[in-house]
């Protein structure tokens, strides 16, 4: 732990660049400060961010073949990506996090992307307990969210993968997980928003 901390403080931890810049081979990782208790206790803010993470976030296993490197920088990281930076900046403010929002230019068929990463064992452990797992797209289950925070969770989900038609009379939500979307429909019916 002390060696990892020292490596971060002296800018010795790097990873391959995700920026898409041909001349940049590695990126120096800085220590990210975050409220690591954020997902430990339910609140309106936690439920909202959990909704965004469930839809636009992913937990990525780092260096599965290199256990020594995995131990040095943690085995997983949370990555959140969006086409626009505003939602990411809002999530970082809510989480008291100073992670850098990175920008990747449009390249080939992949569009431009804004993203940030958090490597924090407590954050990852709490997300895993809540059901946010690596490769979650088709298997994501609806997390247990207190009824008083359910509207905030669904609002976060909608900010992540929802849309409203231009005339404002129709809204849609997309998910690769049947179980997850079925649970959203159930929650909306329970709140008498969907009939």
C-alpha cells in the first residue's frame, strides 16, 4: 500500500493512453481523491449516481494476466463514459471526486467520448455488493434501492440511457439486460408513472 501511494505521488504509475493520440504512448495516472464511503450508505445522491453507473458505467478488470501489476494498482477500476462532459462533471461533484474527465476524439466509426476512471477498492467493493459487476450489459440485475430513493435512482438511469421525444409526449429507455428493464417498468408502475 505504501509503495503504491509513493508511486502515485511521484507520477510513476502509467497505463497505455486512451486518448487516441498516435504520439502519446502512455498516460501518467494521478491519485484520485474520492469519498470512498459514497456507495456504503443509501441516500438520494448515492441512488442517482448508482443509476448513472448502472447505465453508463463499467467495472473493468485491470491486467488479468499480470497479477503483480494488478496488486500494485488495484484489480478493478470504475469507468464512466458519455458523449457530453456535463453529466460526468456532475457525478464527480456529487462524489467529491477529483478524477480527470478525459476526451477522446471521434475516430473511425467510434464517436467522441468523455470519460473518467476511479481506482478505489472500497468504491469497487461497494458497487459489486450492489450488483454492478464487470461485463454487466446483459446480466445487470436491479439493485436494492430504498423506496424513498427510487425516483433518484431511476432519474440517474434515465440521464444515462433514457431519452424523451422532441414533442415531449414519449420517453424511452434502453438496456441490454431484460431483468433490469423489467424491474424499471415494475418500479414505474408502482409509482403510478407508467400504466
